[in-house]
């Protein structure tokens, strides 16, 4: 049994990761300030005596003895990370420093949840890890993109300078149950809008693309990455099937059988036009890992989740 710290463990991805690590027989400590996460996501885990939830902000140092650290704490939706952009960059940078310092002291292996946003609005398609990206350092998305880029730098510097055992995964757009209905990201927005019969908000002309990964595939990739030897990454973890936002809306409307109308809103500044992972490196280093869950199957599961949640009329 390992003792594992998951920062951002009450969030969408973090809650799935905590569940998986507990199922594998580990002791899990979830650290979260509940900015975008929710106790609702971890309530099913609280009965497990090997699970512990601690309210803490990663910008403040934290002392504990652990074997592994997954560092996920950071708002991930543009709406939320732009709400307090200075806090977002502090969370990425100071959070990374605090978790790396902890890992150094207790000799823990530490994995950073980085992002496809390090590629910005990419000029190379699909994006391999060797691509340095096209990021605006002073735009509305910079607090997130540059915060995550700086965190990657810190991870590699702690590795080279202090021998800290680091892993970096670059996560591409991920969706699934436990997303916050007010999250603001496209999959949750469209599903909630379609279930409520509200207008579907397409930003821009809807021809921009994203490649959507179901959360179980991501968690499989992250745990495999944590288990690798002599490989720090960064490694892309994502699904290669690319869709326009119009196609995504069509799929969701069809599954739900909703008559919601599409309405077109302004495209947010610096919104990337296209995004698709090159996952050659992941397949090579993560034991043949590749995504298994197709968009339609993943959407069904996610819609079921939101349908039940909205039916319970939980205040969200
Ligand atoms: P999320 O917003 O659901 O989860 C983030 C969690 O971090 C929340 O529980 C939040 O309360 C917590 N948090 C935020 N700031 C904190 C702080 N200062 N101290 C402690 N806790 C804090 O988002 P998610 O989609 O689950 O993302 C998890 C991680 O994965 C993030 O680091 C994100 O950047 C990364 N990521 C996600 C995606 C995606 O598509 N979901 C894509 C790329 C990268
Ligand atoms: N988007 C949209 N309608 C929405 C929310 C988002 O058309 O209600 C678009 C957004 O402009 C972007 C894409 O969907 O082009 C993905 O947005 P999201 O915020 O989910 O992720 P990110 O832009 O960070 O990849």
C-alpha cells in the first residue's frame, strides 16, 4: 500500500483519480480548497478509512509523509481561471514549488497535471511534445497557459538540480461525470443546455476543433505514467478523434433528443483554432496505452450523470 497525495482531489479529474487509487489498495489524501471542486465529488469516498480529505490551498506549504504526489490543483475552465487570474498563476507556480519541495524532502515521486494549453494556438497539427507552442504571454488565457508552462520548467529544474523524481503529463480536453454543471467548458455547457432545453451557445462559427478524451482513459494514462521508470515526459495524454464544436453540439442534441437551438456568440480572445494530440510517445512509454472510449459512449455516460444531477435539483 502506498500513501498518495492528490492535490485538486475534489475536482472533476481528481475525484476519479482518488477513486481509482483507492480501488488499487492505496491510502489517498485529497488536498483541495474547493474553489472549483466539490465535496459532492468525494462524498462516495468518505466511507473508505483509507481516504482523507484536507481543506488546504496549495499556494501555502504543506507537510506530510507520502510516497507519491499527483499535482492537479488549478482551475481548468477559462471562465474560472480568468475569474482571479493572479490567483491562478500563483496556484500553478507556488503550488508546483510547494509540491516539489515536499517531494524533495520526503523523496516522493511527483506528477504534474500539465495541459495541451502549453501549445497555445498551435501552428503544428497534431501537436507532438517537441513542439514549443504558440502562446500569448499577456492575453486572457496567459495566467493558465504560462502558469502551467512555468510549472513544467520548475518540475524539470527540480529534477535536474535536486534529483526529484518527476513526471509531466500534458492533458488534452477531458470530459465525464463529476464535471461541475457551472464549469463553463464546452461539453458540460452543451449537455446542461440541451437537458434544460436552453439555447446551445456556440462561440465563433463553431468550426474550431478539440479532441475530447473520456476521463477513464486519462486516469489510466496518468497512473501508467506514474508507474514508469526513467521517463519524466512531458507526455501527451489525449484522444486523437477531433471534432468541431458544431459536430459536438449535433452529437449531444441527437443523444438527448433535444430541440435546443444553436446561438452564435463572440469567440473569446486567443481561443485556439484547432487541437489534436500526437500520442506516439504515450503509446511507446505507457505500455501501449491508448484511449478506448469513443465520444458517443463517453457522452452517454456524462449525460446520464448530468441528467441525474439536475433531476436531484442540487444547488450547484
Ligand atoms: P477542476 O476545476 O474540476 O479541478 C481542479 C481542482 O483544484 C478543484 O477541486 C479546485 O477546487 C482545486 N483547486 C484550485 N485551486 C486550488 C488551490 N489554490 N489549492 C488547492 N486546490 C485548488 O478541473 P479538472 O478538469 O479536474 O482539472 C484538474 C487538473 O487537470 C488541473 O490542473 C487542470 O489544469 C488539468 N487539466 C485538465 C484538463 C481537462 O480537460 N479537464 C485539460 C488539461 C489539463
Ligand atoms: N465553447 C463554445 N461554447 C461554450 C463553451 C465553449 O463554443 O459554451 C468553445 C470554446 O470557444 C472553445 C471550445 O468550445 O473553442 C472548447 O472550450 P473549453 O472552454 O471547453 O476548452 P478550451 O478552450 O480550454 O480547450
